[in-house]
C-alpha cells in the first residue's frame, strides 16, 4: 500500500481555489474514487494495460467539477491482478500516470492513487472492503475522513468507506433490491452533484 507520487506534474499540495460562497467552501473536501467501474470501464479479465483503459463517458467532466470546487481526488483501487501475477505493478503505475495526465488535459485532476495489489488470500489491511487505503490517506496526507466521500460501484467500496468513517456513494444502474444505508446513484456525475450539494450545505 503506497501512494504513487510520480503521477502528476503539478505540485502535490492541495490548494483550494478562492472560496466562491463563503466559509463553507473553505472546508476540506476529499473524494475517494474507486477506479474500475467508476473512472475506467471494468473488464472481467482485468484492465491490464493502457490499451485496455476505456474512460467511462462523463467521468472526467465530473472530476473537473470537483476540481473547480477545490476538492482533492484520490483513487483507491483493489488491483489483485498484481498479486495474482496477471499484471505487473509497473503497468499499473503506468496506467495511473497516463490517467492523471489525461485528467489534467480535461480540466480535472487526480491527486493520487492508492493501490492494494494483494489477493484476497493475502489477508492484507488494504483490500477493500477493509479501510486501509483510506486510513493511509489520513496518515500520509492528513485527509479528514469524517468529511470525505467515497464513490464506488461495489458494496466493498461502500463498506470500506463506512469502516473509515467516510460517506459512501454507490454507483448502480438500478436501485438495489434491498435497501442500503448508502446513497445510490447511476453515475459519477450524479455522485458529484450529491457531494457538491452536501459540501455546500452548512453542517
Ligand atoms: Mg469497481
Ligand atoms: Zn492490500
């Protein structure tokens, strides 16, 4: 579990833009994003290299709105394909460097990538639904987990968020058959709407 610090050409420091609407806008806002199924189209045989990266339509635009709001965006992703020997860690890092570049070119920004390379059998503390990746962001970057959001397309993402004390938003095309304690929306754009609404309203 580590941050890849090479992925952005911009300073790592988090600089919020001028507050558009008073004190609330100065509140720290961190959004954790799952990668596959949220930013990049998921594949049953794993996303193994850049040629297999297909950006989910609208996701970079949604991230651009988070950037405009001064939010810090951290991708938190399980990549058991590394531990299974299917994908080299270097290939994962390469994909992330290119994703970060692509985000910048689209007016968005990804501030870091948190990767769990382990398999379920490894029993690590970072594979979602465990909260280790998010806790690492708290330790390394001072992320306030209590005000942070996590957007993912799996229940394991929401459980990791919950275990870390973050607000979970689950992406699903249809509402789940059973009620969940999490907000469920169809797209990252909808999730960003929720996040920006929530971070604007006084608490
Ligand atoms: Mg996913
Ligand atoms: Zn792990």
